[in-house]
């Protein structure tokens, strides 16, 4: 088994050094019906695409495969960006940065339209605090508008500043220097200031100019539109490859419901190509007034009494930084219990923001909560995600004093594939193959866990059946890289049921009435035989994912609280 794991890890390492295209992916033209398509962004199940020459902002809806006018007579909008549930635009013609609020475009900052050279915003991005960075190409400046609206120049050393992007953890600002065709990088301070300017990469294709719009993926790889291609570098600045475009690209971003489609805008219109690694998800709205009107969805607003710490790096694997959002109640005394929250998505999609409402709701009940990202199957196959979960628990235990945590009271909860990972986490505290790096002084054993509609069995049961079914497009086959018959030892390693032992922590199961409540009956029986506290809570009328839907959300949070209080 160790030899096979070494082979798989070597394969994953070699893949990480290549252009992260989905196998067989080809660039596809979506629409050429633009005057000049510029800086796109993904919002509310659609792609926002400004047409600079057409002075219209379009929306592309993949499910309907339609490009429709959304903001006519919008002016010369050169870029868009979505974060915290809001759409921001760079209004190049009117020399201002705006935020869309309903049918209005509210000015956040106005530049001098008569200045020489012209001070017209080009590209923009928005940080975790709600602050906006934008470029002024002529003056070679980057401006930062703080969350409270105050604007200041953070650097004048960005020659012909064009596209820009933030690293996934928000700690590095990348700026494309258009004429010298270089990518510059700065360290980012908590107040939005930048320092330590350095050259990150350069385009050496012989063209005179062309470093344009930028984006990053969740692994930290940097994408920049050049004169003929979209260039892709890893976080160390090593070129991974280029995506050739039939006409000059201008900008790019990630979209679709899994954020794994790279959309490219330019002189040829709008194109797209599928990637193995998805884009960085925007932070959900942190204020109640910014919540989208979506019936049945719990709020992601961060209330008074809860201190958020976003984009926390909980582990590093070379250049790869694993991120989490931590929420701590500030109105509680003494050391508090903690809960690791693990999102679902079939091991292939999803991110920590999908479980933010749950993490906040549990924090309101007195827990320090940690909603984590983990490496998805397109980026790294099993056992990477399982090791990430162990890393998260060790991180919390190692930072117990800093976050005011009682290190002997750490639990975990996950839904769907995240439920499987939590079940595996709870039952493999003594399985070193899944612990990854040297654990040091900190154990990854949790004191209690909750599995919401996730499978415990992998070697047998429905997951194995689907793995064997031709044409089933089995998620486990893609995640593990082989079928259950091709790699039974790997499926056994991923099988939480197989790992159940008498020393495991209490394990509760939750699911909706219409979500196969008997899914993990064999595991409950096995736990009971060992005398381990377990149980099943079924929620009337609930379907898969009901833990993120009202009215089940509130009842399930109450059930989680009761279980953790009893068992921890």
C-alpha cells in the first residue's frame, strides 16, 4: 500500500507542474457578438461581461446558453469584480469606480477626468475586507479604496499598470505591467497597503506589449492575458503553460457552478475552457443588507459578538496554501470547544463558503468554528483531502491558546462528501497513512463528530456499486483515480466503516427524510457493538443538502449543538 501511495503522490506532483487543463479540454467560442469584451466576473449563476466598445454590460447564462444585455448605455466599463455579494465596475469613461446597487451605479471614488496623464481606472479587484484595488495605466499607479471609502495610492511603481489580482489568501497583490510585459507582486498589509515590490514573472514571446487582465485559481496559480495567449504560472512564478487564443485575449475569470471553467474575453468575443482547478470563490455577504433574496437560504451575515478571521492559512504544501475561515464568539468567557466544518460537493467541487452560515450559527452557540477548504479531486486525488482534514484539527489544537480553545474539546461536522471526510477523520485518528506530514505534538483526534448524509462505506455499498457501473461517471473513480476493483486497497483506506474501532469518538448521523436514512446503518451497528455513542436524526421532508436550507437548518444546528454539548 505504501508503494502505491508513493506512486500516486508522485503522479499528483507531476500533474501539479503542468498546465491544469481538464483532460481533453479545448477552447470553445461562446459568442463573438461583442464590440470588445473586457473584464468578466461570475455572479448569481451567470457571467458578467462588459462590452467596452458597445458600452453595454452583458450577462451570459450557461444553462440557457444565452448572452443577454443587462445594463444598456452603461458607458465604457473596462472591468468587473464580485465579492461579498456585490458587483463592482471600473467605469473607465467617467474615471470612477462604482458599485451596482439595484438599478443604480453608486460611485465609490471619482478620479480627476481632466488630469494629464489621464487618471482613468482600468482593472479592479476586491479584498476580504471589502476594499477595492484598481489600476491607473497612464500614471502607473495602484489605488486602494478602503472599506470605509477613503482612497489612497498604494504604489506608483507599477509601470503601465493593467490587470491585477489577489492571491487566494489575499496576502499578495499581482499587477500586470502592460508594456514591459512583466507581472509584479507586492505583499499586502491588513490596512490594504503594499510593500516588497518584486518581479513575479515575465512574458518573453517577442511581442512588443500585452500583459493584460488577470485572475488566480484556488491553488494560487496566476493567469494573465498576453498578446496571443493566456499565460499560467504557479505561485513561485514557474510557467506552467499557455492557452492559445485565436485572437488577442484581454481578460479572464473563472465561472460556472463549480468555478472550473476559465472564461476568456478579448477581440474575438467570449471563449471558455475547462480546468482541473477552479477559481477562488467570492466571500459571501457579511452584512444582512447585502443578503441576496433567495428563499430558504440561511443568512451568512456576521452578527455582533462573532469575530471573523478570514482566509487563514492552516497548512502549506510547498506553494499550496490551505485556507479556512474561523469564527469566534467574543461574548463568552473561558476556553471554548471548537468545531471543524467540512463542505460537500462530491469530492470534486465546493468550497468553505458554502458552509459559512452553518459555521456562524454554531459560533453563535458558543463554539470556535473553522470552515475549511480542502484539495479537490481535480487538483489532487485521494488521500490529499483526508490529510487536509487531519491538518485542520492539528492546526486548531496547535493554536488553542491563540483562539481560546479547549484543546481536549474539538469536534467536526460535514455534509455529503464532507460528511464522508468527517467520518474518515473520526475513525482514522490512528491511521498514519492519512495523517500526511509529521504530526508533531498535536493529535488530529476529534472528541465527537457528525456525518450529514455522507457515505461511510467505500469498498462496499452504493459507492462501490457506482464505481463498477460503466458510464456512471462515478465521483469516487475520479477522486481516487481508479475503480474499486482496480484499487481495492485505496478504497479500503478511504472507507470510514472499515476503520471503525473501539477507541473511536462518538459519531452521530443526520439526514433528511428523503435522503436515504438507512445509508449508514452498518456503521451505526458496528459503533453500537463497540459501545460507542451514535444515533440517527432524520428531518421530516428534508432532501439532500437540507442542512443548508430553511426550515431544516435551524433544527439541525440545534441538534448539532445538543450532540456536541453532550459528547464533548
